[in-house]
C-alpha cells in the first residue's frame, strides 16, 4: 500500500516536470498574436501568442519585418534568428501569403542593453498587395507594426518605389494618430528605428544609403505643380523617422530561391552570408526597449498596449493608400468642404456684407471643428488645415460673387420699378402733391427695406438722384398744371351751374374763381406771382383735400365718378320730368268760378 502511494506521488511529479518541459519546448516556435477576421478587413488578438508575451518580466524589444508578400520576410527572420525553415517561421513557395496577421517567435533573445537584461522578440507580418484583401487591412497591419516595433525592417526587393514611400508615410501618419488616441493628444509619437533593407545584387555604382537618400529627396518644383507638391509632402511626413533611419543592402542568397530552405550556409552565396552576419550585428546595435510614456514595457504591459492600439485601429475609419491625395486626408477635406457648402447654401441671398461674413465665419468654424475631430496625422495637420482654409476661401469668393449678382439684380429691379412709378406720377390726370409725396415715400421706404447686399450703396446713390430729379420736375410743373386745371374747372362749373343743375350759387362761385384767376394773372403780369398769394395756398389745400386722400384717389376714380354723375343728371332730367310731366309742362289753372260744371268755351 505504501509502495503504491509512493508510486503515485512519483508519477505525479514526473508528469508535472514533463508538462513543464513540454511547455518550454512549445515556446520554441512561432505564435500568432494578431489574426485577420474572416472578411480580412479588421484584426483580432490571438491569446496563444499573447500568453507567450505575458510571461516576460523584463523590458521588451520588438523587431518587425514588413514588406510586400512573397518578398522573403519569413526567410529573412529565420536567418536573423539562426533558425532553419523546419523549426523557424513557416516559409511558403506558393503564390499566396504564408503568414496571416502578425506572428512572433516564442523564444526571445536575451541581451543586455545599458546593463539591463532585455528580451528581443522578432515579429513577422503579413505581406501587403496580396490578392483578396482590402487596402484598409494592409494599412492596419502596417500601422500596427509601426507602433509596436522598436526596430522596423522595411524589406524591399530590387529598388524603392514611390508606392513604398507613400505606404510607409501613411503608416507613420496612422501610427501617430492612433498612438495619440490611446495615450492622449499631448503624447508625441515615438517612432521605431527604421531600417531600409534592399535585396538586390547590384546598385549601379551607388550605395544603398545613397539610393534611399535620393528616393526621399524633395523633387524640385519651380512651377509649383500641385502633384509634385503632394509628392514632397509625403517625404516630409517621414521626418518623424528621418533621424532614426538607416539603409542596408543584402544580395540574393542563391539563384534557386525555392530551395533556400534546403541549403546550408556553405551552399549559399558567400557574399550573402557575409552581409547577413553584418545585418545581424547592425540590428543588434540599434535595438532599444519599447518606451511608452517614458517607461519601458514588460510582457503584460506590452500586451495591454497592443490591445489598446488594436481597438483604436479597428474602431477608426481609415482612408486607404490607394492614392496620394487620400494619404493627406482628401476624403475628410471633401466632407468638411461639403459641410461648409451646405451651410452657406442655406443662406437666402442676397445678404448684407457683414451678415455674409458672420455666416462664413460660423460655417468655417464648423468645418474646421469637424476636421479637428476626424483628421489623420498630427505632424502634418497644419498643412491640411491650410489646404482646407484655402479651399474654403475659394468657395467663399464664389458665394461673394453670387451675393453681389443677386444683390445687383434685386436692387436693379427695385430701382426700375421706382423709376417707372415716378414717371407715372409725372403725368397724373389730376396733379396732386400729396399723391406724389406718398408715392415718393413708398418707393424710398421699399427700396431701403428690400434692397440689401453689396450693390445697395451704388443703387442707393442712383436712387436718390432719380428721386430728387423727379421731385424737382414735378414741383416745377405742378403749379402750372394746377392753374390750368382750375381755370378749366371754373368754366365747367359755370356751365353746370347755369344749364344743368341751374344752381345760382355754383355758377356765381365758378365765375368768381375764373375772374380771380384770369384777373390776378393780368394784374401781376405772371401766374408765378399768384403762387405766393395766401388765397392760392387755400385753393391748393382745398384741391389736395378733394383730389387725394388715403380713402379716395380722385385721379383714379375721376372718370368713373364723372360718368356716374352724368348718368344721374340725365336720369333726373329725363325720367324725373316724365314722371311729373302733366303737372310741370301743361299746368291747368283751376278756378272756382262757375263751379265744376261750367261749360267749356271755344
């Protein structure tokens, strides 16, 4: 019984040590830490690889290799780790990507940096430009590796293309953006050490560093070409990594690339072996622990940082690197300009210039606020804001022109309407100063109220000149026309009072008015002297009262009222006398002499 108990204890201990040994052996392989979702649009964490990271208590250094698919990234990592293809990262020779997402080698290299024990992890990333993936997915992989890495090896075959520079620039912008979102806007992005690794056998007399410097050099732009300016802006965006970059060339290891995993170092090109060892030394000399907010990260802190960055990347709406314009917030600029245009389109033109400036200021502020909330990249936000401001100013100038046009059109219509009205008042049937003044005031008030915008000042000056000229002309003709009307009126009233109405007082009054007008002008040699006589003022006041009032405009109703009066007179003269004709026309002289039966004499 005791033997069996001891056997059980020993078995448990052996199993415990066996499991421990197995777990250590299991770490000597590649683990996925970030995997794509089924749609290859977003990323998710892989807990298996994260457990390998969490157990590290020392500061961590992450060395990542990025580049196009089928460019030999996995083979390069195995060479840096001194591992064969059988035990290291999986190397595929088919025309698809072997690595999906981001993988790390489970067993870190232990080194001392500034006297501190440090763990160096190597990360393999999924190659970009492969079939069946979106640009957004590539951008997330690229940006995530840029944020996490202490050393970023950009593995490029043959040469540096403009697309490679654009992609790296965009990755740096995204990394800076989401690093700031996680750690706060006041935390500057800490770039990785960038290593341009060009795999080619000849450089045409140039060193690889000269090739990189030439590729990143500004393109002369004497003519201020917009496309060249955008190309130069891409190079400017790499300034954050400019002081931390270096270049290295690596020749091809062998012509038969599909058999590289089966070859020993003795079978490889010896120049490649020599340069590979130099590359190992170069990487070892530039590695530094990952620092976040001034503190090196251990395994658990590194995983927590990775989780935060990945969440920010997956939540963010990231434009793609499909074009250079998109790299510099083209989509966001368009949205901001659309917002500004919509706000300004709601305005009812024309508007006073100050009101238009105020509306422009409010709309511009909304567009700028939208840009601040959504733009990508902190280091070049100022350039994007300047570009947005320039585009808004262009739109504002168009709005100003539209406002000037609509203002001119409106004021011209009001001016023409008032001019026609003044011309009509000049030829009134019955001249009336009160009616002219009412029309004059209405024109002036309606123009002042309805004519708005930049054209108002010009048309206001023209309006005052036209109204002043019309008033002077009307006053000049008013007394003469009124005098003539009164003379004609007095004669008409003489005829009406004598022959139609047969009212003696009307006839006498009309004769007095006629004699006064004719005699006075003969006595004082001119009609103008009459206009200063108090009696004339009384006559004018009476005339104005009869001719025009807010209730009755005699100029408009004179003819209809004349017809009505004539009809009444004719009716009374004809039908009224016919009704009482026997009494008025042939009167009978009745007497009481002889009585009613007195015989009629011949």
